[in-house]
């Protein structure tokens, strides 16, 4: 099956090429999918998309008109695809439901340690030959309360690491994970209570209509004064303006953000030499208590192998059977 791969990067192409060899015929572009680039897929039955692509209603109609019938997502998240519209058009969409959750969970833990132990400030002083420790006091994670919002695959991997650190775990999810309760003694509580009690809150749920701006002015006002917020899930779950206010008033002492509400035109591109005209982004980036990274939590060799192998397996299944086990409805 001929597949047009949008938003290919130097980091994922070798994994995809290796996996597709002798199985699938792929054509690549570094360009993102949008209404101007949808025509590039003409002649291909399938497209393979990344999180930076836009498969809105209008774009799907263009893909369909160009003969595309299958959409293989190289991600867990699928909020960038209008799935009801794809289904209405008779196009099949599949994601990669699982690939190394450890990649993201370990990254979230790294963010906590960098912020809590003041690595950023310490390095800044170190480069100035200043080895005074007065501004670098952190706190032990042992015995602290960690709130986990979304205890699916990534939330579970994250919980188990912090259980090993000797933390007390509390969780909020629309469904409880019985095995995780057994393994880590996590206690499920309402979101407000989780925010009131947690020293650190980690967001690990998907972006949906229900979770859009779940972290807003009202929920920030419930958070423990001086807590740390980690978001490796999706930028739209946090209202950035409200977060900046919570950082200003000291409710949030530090934030680790691998995702950002308006990341699409910024992340996964080289803007060296150009100004990024986004005041909120610049404001976040200017703060020594904010660690803002470019959606890289997934970026391990194991995760990239997993993404490539499931993406190609999804295309193989469609080609051989016409349906695939990871289809989204
Ligand atoms: P998952 O489906 O295994 O777990 C998600 C959990 O969130 C589930 O337990 C689900 O019940 C829960 N949930 C759903 N709606 C909720 C709500 N309204 N309130 C509370 N909990 C809710 O998914 P996962 O593999 O653990 O991934 C979680 C998210 O992480 C993905 O949706 C994706 O957006 C993000 N992610 C980010 C990166 C990155 O590189 N930064 C990489 C992979 C995934």
C-alpha cells in the first residue's frame, strides 16, 4: 500500500524506514499536513501523521478527494484528527495505543528532579563561577504527596517510579486502576482534593472536551501553596494565562512543561535566527522556575521503535484484512 508520511523528522525516519522495508511503500515530506499540503498525498491510499499534523474536517475532505482511505497516526494522542468526520467519510484511523510509557514517565520524573533540586539555577551560577548554595535548597521527594491526574499507561509507570522514591500517591481518573492500587497503595480522590493535598501534580490524561483547561484559575486556587506542576500530556489541558498567574502569586513554585497550549507553530521546527512571536511562550521561557521543553518526552530509541513497528503493523493489517485492531471510532 502506498503511504504518504507527513511531518517526517530526522529522529523518526530511520526507525520507520527500517520497519517498512519490504513491507510498505512510503513517500515522505517534512511538511505538516494542512489544507495547503493535503494534495501531496494524491496517489496514496494511506497517510501516516504526527501530532503536529492537522486532520480537521476540511483537510480530511481534501485527503478523501485525493484517494486517501487510511490514516495511521504515529502517536497515542489523536485530538488532531476529526475522527467522527473520518468515520463519516469511510476513512479508517488507527493510532499507536502503546509505546514505551517509561519514556514519558521517566522524563516527567527528570523534570521534577531538575526543578526541585534547582539544576537550572545551579548551572547558571556555576557558569559564573558562583558556587554559593544559598538559593539552591530543594526538598526530599521521600514522604511527599504526588498527585497523578490520569493513571493509564504513563501515569502507572510514573506512579511506580515515585512509589520507589517513597512518595505517597494520590490519583484522579475517570476509572480506577485496581492493579495500581494493589502495587502502590495509590488512593483515588476527587480532583479538588488531589490539588489541595499534593506537593507535586503530574498531568497524564488525554486532551478531550472534558480535560480542556482542566487546570484553570479555579483549580490553581485549590493547589497547595508552593507546589510543582508537571505537564507531559497535552498543552490544552492547562490554561496558560491562569498558570502564569499561579506562578506569579506563588501558588505554583515551579512548572515542568513538555507541552504547550499553542505549540503547533513552534515545536518540531528550527527557528534559529528568527523571533518567536508568542508572548505567553516567551513569558514562560523567561522564568528560571519554568522548565519548558519541545514535546520531547517520548524521544527514546525504544519509544521510536515502538511507534514505527505499530504504525507499519497497522498499515499491514489494513492491506491484508481491510481492518486493524488499533482503529479509533
Ligand atoms: P492511557 O489511555 O493509557 O491513559 C490515560 C488515562 O487518562 C486513562 O486512565 C483515562 O481513564 C484517563 N482519563 C481520561 N479522561 C480523563 C478525565 N477526564 N479525567 C481524568 N482522567 C482521565 O494513555 P497514556 O499512554 O498514559 O497517555 C496519556 C497522554 O499522554 C496521552 O493522551 C498523550 O496526550 C500524552 N503523551 C504525551 C507524550 C509526550 O511526548 N509528551 C507522549 C505520549 C503521550
